[in-house]
């Protein structure tokens, strides 16, 4: 009816059936009755196909769903086998199965959304009449699409609706909460994201879905890092690597795991360890972002010539994001002349042109290096202004404020001579303003306390 752009009243008139009787038949019957048969004939539908089962196709359909849920390599091959049968089944109820598989394939395998609007429109018409399993299947993958494309308007309403749909399939539940982890992390609700992790882990473990569990744990480590639990993230990643090594599972994202471990070590300022894992990642990854991280860690360990080698390789590598290349330029400038004006302007340009693409950890890292630029060049008033956005934050960054030093005999940060000089210079300034208000004695005292807590932590 939808394809032929006709409604129940038009059909009733043409098949000579009372319109109310026909509407009742279409909306309530669960088997084909005489009225519906008349409609099928009028719409040139093969009436026999409504009753006829195609067991070979049903097996292919079930194989496809299994391959998608378990991330099997042959899911594309199975999909193309299904397409070969699509024309012969377009007038049968199996056309709905084919529609669902095309929809799922474009979201989860191809990640090509050019035909998605067509599928969404088709499902909007038939959604009330689908089984609860198919409704939940549809919305679980819709949530995945919305999260992948950062469309979060009303996403929580959809998530809550899907959570309450009656369906006990453990693969669907596992995938729902797997996506929920990403959604709540993106929305800043880290506690809810953790809850979704534990629920997803329960269902995916029950389904013995190794591939999804691997991805889930990679996502969980990322969640721990943004929560400031860096040691816990490292422990989780190293445990994941150990488990898959000992159990000899095929780790599909081994290079991503190596990269993540390298990143975590760099956040802990253990640059030598980070280099080991970045090197492993670069054996199979050709990614300018990873080349930058590798080069930065080598720069921090004093291996500037080797760092330049990776900078050059990074400039020639494919772009994984829009800001990796400017960072490579910045590091190159830092090796040429530490904290030069050119290096500073490069950081400012990255903030200006890539602000919406940068995660908080990257923004904080840039801000730290801007503070370092001012401090290194004895521009103390500018340094305290640049520190303002970082005050009161738990800093998670591969970089460090250069005026804080760690005493070898203690675990906490102490005031160094350079830092005391910086604070002294700041306190002596008569021209320092915040938000156009001159700071009085009480405000300075409060700022001084805040600064002390900031550098101590």
C-alpha cells in the first residue's frame, strides 16, 4: 500500500469491501483473510508467497544476524548472497527481513548512510506492526547511528524507550548497553556510562561474544581515562592484552590496544614505556596522530633526532584527524627552538580552528603548553592569566607544567625555586586584572591559596 501510494479507503472502494471492515482486517488480523486476499490481488502481490516459507533464505538471514552481532569476517559475503535473492522475494513477507538487513548493514558494516533516510521512512510506516524483537533491533542500531554521528537530541528518550521494549535476546541487550556506554560518556554522565559497561559486560559474556567484549573493554579503558582513573585504565588494558595472549583469541584491534596503552603511559609521563607500545602500534598502523604521539614521547626523553624522523613520517602518513598535522608542525618548531613565538602561534591556531574537534585532554594539553611558553619566556603575568582555565581541574595530559617539579624523596609536588620566583613576580605585579576587576588583597590571598592547591595537586 505504501509503495503504491494508496490508503485503506481507496482499496476498499476498488475491491468492493466495506472500508471499516477492511481497516479492521488490516489492523487486527494475524492471518490472511478473504478481505486481505482481495487487497493482495489488487496490489499485484503473489498471494501464495504470504504462506510459503523459504527455509534456505531464513538460514541465510539468521547467519547474517549472527555474523553482525559477533563481528564475523564473512558478514559482507552473506549480505551479498542475500541481495542475490532480494528481487525474487520482494513481494513476500521476507522483503521486511531484507529491508532490515540492508538497514543494519549500512549502519554497522558499511557505515555509509546515503540510503539511510529511505530505510527510516519505510520503517516509520510499518513499525507498529513489527515484532518486539524487530522493533528493538531497529532502535538499537538507530542509537548506534545517532551516537556515531553525534546526534544527541532526544537520544535519551529513544534509549529509555528501547530499554523498556519487551525482548529478552541477550545479543540485543548487550549491544544496547554497549552503545549506552558511548552515549552517556559523550553526554558527560560518566557514572551512567560505567553502569552501562557492567550491564553490557554481563550480557555479552553470557552470549560469549568475544569480539564485542574486546571492543567494550577498549571503550571502558577510555572511559576510565576521561574519569581520571589512569592507573585503572592501564590495568584494564594490560589485563585485556594478557587475557587475549594467554587464551590465544584473535585480537581484532591489537594495534588500537597497543596505541591506547602507549597513550596511557604518556598520560602517566612514563614516556619510555609509551614508546615501546607506540612502536608496536606503528607496525600495522599508518596514522599521523600515532606518529605525533611517538615523536612527542621521544622528544620528552631527549631523543630529538629520532623524534624528527617520526615527525617526518607523520607528515607523510594519512590524516586520522584534522589537527594531528599542526601538532607535528608545533613539535618540529619546539625542537628547532624551544617555546619560540612560532610554536606558540601554532598552538593558538589549533585552538582557534579545531576547537570543536578537540577532546578536553587535548585542550588542557595545549593550555599547559601555552602557560609553559609564557613562563619559559619570563612573561609571568601572561602565565597566570593562561593558568586561569586550568585552576581547580584535575589535569590529565601527556605534558607537564614546567614550573612544577617532583622531589625525589616525596610523592607530592613541592614548590621549586622557579615556581617561587613565578609566584613572587605575580604577587608583586600591580597591573594584573581578572575580568576587568583589579584584585584586592583578599582576592590575591584567595588566588594564592588556589594557586598553591593547583600546583600541589
